[in-house]
C-alpha cells in the first residue's frame, strides 16, 4: 500500500513502481500537488503497462492543481473517458475549480470505496454508499445547501468525524418554519469541526431543527461564531 502526499509524482511514485515488475497487487492512495491533472492515461502509461503481473489494483488519487485558469481544467467527461480499457475496474471521478484561489482538483478512485476517510468533498460529490468511511471533510467556494447535507448523511451512514471549510453564505437560508424539509440525521457523529465556515453552517447543525445530532458530541468552533449564532448563548 502506498498512502502519502506527493509533490514529485514522476520522480517518487512512478520511478519506484516501474521497478516493481513482479508486483501482483497494488493499493495506491496518494495526493499529488502539481500543474496538471493525473488521469487514466497516466495510470496506464506510467504504472499499469510496466507491471505485467498486476492482477489487483485499487486506488484513490487526488491531484491538486495550482495557478489554474478554469479554461485549462479538463472536464469530468474527459477524465472519465481516459479510464476506458481498465477491464473490470469501476472508476468514479470528480473535477472541481476554485476561482478565488485559482486552483483546481481532480479526484478519482476505484469503486467500491474501502477507505475509512473521504477528504475535500465538494458540491460535485458523486453519490454512493460508503459504508467503511468514518471521517469526512467538506470544502467548497460554492454554498452547501440543505440537500447537500442530506446527500452526505445518506452516503456515509456510519460517519463519526465531520469537518468543514466554506465561507460562502447559503442561498437557501433555513429557518425553523421549513417543516417540508427532510430532517438530516447523523446517528454516529461524535466530532464536528467548523474550521473556517460561514455562520450559516453553524446554524445548520446547531440551531435549526432540521438537523439531528447525537448527544455528547465534541464540537470545535470559533468562539465568536458560536456566540453570534446562539445570540450570545441565550
């Protein structure tokens, strides 16, 4: 298993794996920071074609691209098309662009997903059932609305640790009169982190009756934010 954050993909990962010609099973979980997206062609040309005995390959690969113009970011359809020819391996991909930071990310993984964590989920998250995941982090420059949190609760039924970064105000502001909205339940959540978030998300989880949390949850939040949303703890 290879699990790491890699800055020099070609020099560190590719050169190492290409020397392992007798490798039969490979689990590759990496975060790569570079100027271009990794895709299925990279997997085939850089890794798979050099491992003739490889019969089992699972992966979770995220490329984080710096100094990016949106026009330079490849589409999800293009990325997904590069995985043709991988046999029975089912691949899920997601592409995001963050204009404020001029950065992007391309994430793809073999499905079913067997890791216990899932990081940097955005609104472009592809639904599914992730029964092994216990830890999730959310990040986006676009607002997370109520329906998004419903999707998260359904996709990760055994979620225990949730952290969030999003400074963008919700467009569909909730209030306690929205009885038609589905109640979101996080039955196993024991730790909730608001790392850098708009007050709307604190209200979403701590004030509105449309979200149900377990008792005795550990909360990490800026004091001023908590003071504002609770009206000075009244």
